[in-house]
């Protein structure tokens, strides 16, 4: 049985409490937010609050993507969103994909003072992630095998050992898991790779994107994404914009979409 840090233990408790593996991606695209919210002081926060109200009972985690908040009002909206999610008892994983060296890495890692976990890019090596890894009570999900078509441009490259680069990333991340706070980002669009990586690193929880709008394999995401019952399956657009044409009732459709995904995933849980 893997030894998890405080974040993954809290996540386990949340998964058990909601009977859900669903991570709701809060990608609050201002161009898709309902028109009636655009006159609010912080439209993205107004949108997220309604999404959280409608989905929190089905959410193991919320995953705001930093790209949708990188302006002054956006950061204000994100702070309000994180506080509100925490008020509902839901952990927050910031999808920031950070990875740099020296003072820059240490500054990026300060984001973990406000959220429970973060995604990180391993391309620059151990020292670029150490400021994140050193925060023993937080979670760090390392990009490993992404679900986008172009992911294969680099991730599939064969090393001298004969293994693809993404498998080496998994093995190295496993070595970095000294504090029990490391997970992997592994897409659901190629199920056999999920299975292969689970065999390689049995103790690392996976964050599995691609099950929603990208059409990934839900059964494989559940079967291979969990380490001792802990893992997350993310849907962003498929949940938060489920009611895009429903006007002021948009959040109700999001709640229904989150419930459907939870129930769909649970059909494959033991």
C-alpha cells in the first residue's frame, strides 16, 4: 500500500465522502460564460460560484486552469473560487504546468500556499520541481503522458534504453516521490498506455484528463488511474459548459453532467 502525504490522504477522504473520482475543471473561458453574468464585477467568479454550487456534491476535486485567470481580475476570481471550494470541503488542484529553475521555480511554488496541489512540467529536471516537491503537505502532479495529439512528438521518442520518454518520466517521478506527494498526469485517450504506466509505477495516483470532450476511455481511467483507490478523472468543458445554451439555468445542466460522469466512472470501480 502506498504511503501518501497529507494531501493525498485528504483526497482519499473526499473521494470516500462523495463516492466520486470526478475532478471538475474550472476553465472559466470569458468568451463562453453566460451573457447574463458578464455585467458582474468578476464574471469568472460569478460563473464558478454557480458551477461549484451545482457540482460540489459530485466533485472529488476542482481543477482551475491558470491560463483562464492570468490577469488582475482573473487572479481575484481565482482566489474567490479557491476559498469558496474550500468552504464546500473540496480540495483545489491548480492546473498551472509550472517548471523552471532557481528563484523562478521558488516563486512559482508559492502558488501552493493558496491551493492544495499543482501540475508541474518535468522537462527541466529535478531541481526545477524541488520547490514544489519540498512542500510535503501538498500534491504535485507531474506531466507524463498527455492526451493531446501532439503529445507524441516528444513523449513517444525512444531512448537508448528502448523505452519511450514518457515511461522514463514516470520512473523518474516515482524516484522523486520521497514525501508521498507525487502523482502523474496521464491521458485517457490511449488505454493501453494507462495500463502500462500503472504497472510501472503502482504507487502514484493519476490525474486522468481526456474522458470528457476528448472522448477518452472511462473504464481504463478507473481501472488504471487509481493507486490504492486514489486518483482523479477530469472533465472540464463537458461539465462546466454542459448548459451553454440553457441561459440562466446553465448550472443545473453542469450538476447533471457531473453526476452522470460520477455514475459512469463508478460503474467501473470495484
